[in-house]
C-alpha cells in the first residue's frame, strides 16, 4: 500500500476522506441528491491551521470514494462561512428555484470578524445560499442574514430539516450552553420555537453542531438530539453527547432528565458529526459522518501539507439494551467494497501474544478486523498494532473494569502537544463474556465498534513507520472464536489530485 502514498505524507489516510490540501474541520451540509452524496466541509484554503472558513466540497456515489470539487462557499461582506447544513427544497418553499428544478439550499453561520474585533457580541448570524445545478455553482441569498443575532457570542451551526408534524422547516441551533429551535415555512424567515438543555447533559464547554432526527425503536418513534461539546468530552477535549426524547414539532422533551451523559463515541477523535437521511426512499438509513480530530491538538497534528480527516461513514440506530435505549453506530455496508481479501481466523485459545500477522499474513496498515472473543475467564485482551521501531497502538477490553480502551501513548509521535498522548476508555458491559471488536485501521486512525456499536471509539495516532504487525495479547485465558480479517484498498487514488476514486 505504501506506493499509493504521496512523498512526504506518511500519515495521509488512504480510505478516509481528507482535504486535497490545507486545513479541514467539521463536515457540513451532507445531502444526497440525484445519485450523489454531497460533502461540504469547514476549510481554510490559505493554510494548514484553522483560519478564514470556506465550505470545501466533494461528491461521492457511495460515501467511500470521493471526488473533490471546487470550493462551494466563499466568505463575503457578512463574514466567513462556519458550519451548517443543506437541504433539497423539493416543493420550492423558498421560491429560489422551481418545482421542476428544486434548489439545493445551504444554511450556515456567518462569522463576522470585523464586528468581533470591534467588541460586538452579535457577530454570528445565519446565512443562506442556493444552487440550481446540483451544487456545482452557488448564489448567496440577497437578503442575508436570514437569522440575526440577539447579542450572544456563540450562536451557530444551524441544522435544518423538514418536520412533517409541524408542517414546516425546523432549525436546530447551538447557542452557547443550550439549543434553540426555530421554525420556517420558506427557509428565509425564521421564528423561535423553544429552547432546550441549559440544565441537561454535559456542560464542560460550549455547545456546538446540534442535530435532531427521529429513529424507530421497539416499533416506536424516538427523537435523538446530538450536541457536540468543546471541551468536556469523556476522554478530554471535544466530543459529541446525545439526548433521547420526543419532539412535537416545537419542543424537545428529554426522556431522561437525570441521565448520566450519553456519548456517541468515547474516542478523542470524533467531533462535530452530522447526520443525514434523504437517501433513496427504499433505504431509510440515518447516516453519520464526523470530523476525526479534537480541538485540543487539531492545529498541531504532524501532517504537513494537509490537516484532518473525516470518520468513516456510519449508520446510527437505536437499540434496547439491559440499561435502556441507546444509540449505536455501525460502519456503513458500502465500506465492504474496500475489502481486497478475506481471511478467516480459526477458533483458537489465546494465551500470551498470538501473532495474527505472521499466522495469516495480515501485514497491512489498511485493515478491517472483525474479532469474536470469549473473555469470560480473562482479565484483559489487547489487540496490538506495531512496527519495527517498537511503537505500538493498543486497543482492548478490561474485563474487571468493564471498559474498552485505546492506548496511544507509545504509538509514535506524541510530543507535538502535551494533551495528545493518553489511554482512553469507554464503558461496556458484556453478556456472558462475549466481545466483538470490529476495528478499522487506516495508517493513522483506528475506529472500534464493540458489540454491534454499543461502545464506539475513534482515535488518531502518528507512527514513525506503518503499523503492519497485529497481535492479540491476553491477560488470563481468552478464546478467539471464528473471526474475519480483511486487507483494505485505498479509496484515494491521489492525495493531491482532484479525484479520489477507488
Ligand atoms: C465546531 C466548530 C463550529 C463552528 C466551526 C468553525 O468544530 O467550532 O461550532 O461553526 O467549528 O470552523
């Protein structure tokens, strides 16, 4: 796989979306239209650190291989272009297109630095732009902003969707320490509906990038509200919490006001994730994509000409667990296209290190492992990815602590920021000692979905040489049950070119 890497870019991910060059943060405006998934993203084309925000743009037929398109939205007199969402205005409620050619409408935050520097507090407003040619060219709405700021510094990240019950568009907006809901019949005039969250959930940092959507569980509809928070995540820095409840078209009612906080992902590197659903009607999945970094060190990661990747696309579901209803994430099935060969790992006991890479020739930094383990007699199981320099990344489960972990303290470059090295954990209770670890390794990232996505962790790391060795290391007797391993192929042909097709 090494031959696919660009010179001087040892940490460039190979099957995750990365910007062609320069800085990227949050995914924005995820929308499916006319056979294409559109990904927009927070982008500073002028540097490799966060700076004046634009909306970068890419399209894909399958969420796996992406084609870079020119920048979609540039800053204007109202400010730079922060995070937001996009919808297809099928019925042309906005009047910006026609019924025959409905507009693609982007609703985003304007961040007006001039006003900020002048000491004003109302410098974040919501703006609108539209496209009549499938996102290829964009026009700003001539009466921007569409939602003015009431004098609150943090007033951003509009997520808009059509609400059937309310018969109108609903905007979910992050306002410092709470969420505000706004309603509109035409996407251009907005009225405040309600507020939620001042006294709910985690408040270790500012609330950002909310997302509200329904999912079915036990034959009933339940509403999920995602809220990203920075800092205050379970393993420090930025992370995304979620609430479960009901939304009547106007107000969100939390099912569990006394709840301990629920987290979408316990790793350090899944932030500002967004969902979308307007995929072919026959399908009905709720898809999710996050930004694979953390504001604690995002501006310092050692990647040279580009910074940051997205998580793998995931499907979100609600499931009934012994502890109650929970949100689970699973990798989307389209990722199976990236498998280049399948290895069946035979059932065998693990006592001490079991070198899977030499037993099965699994020597690739691009891997998917789907491991079934019986750990009922064990204290701990570790999956160790390592290189010849003695660096390693550990992913595992501690039976006594009932927690999954990722340890990147010895995984290569760690001293670019003191908040980077660490051992991160996620609570997970097993039934009958059965553990499934579904892992995706891609040069400089690992995503772990345990027991059907009941606990999820995403971490990035920067080895000085690719990790190509995989071992299972047990403390106490572990049984490896029949499992699968896959080598993966890159979905990026060229890191710097405009096409990243598999
Ligand atoms: C989240 C965030 C958003 C904001 C954007 C700016 O990572 O801080 O709240 O709109 O990034 O780039």
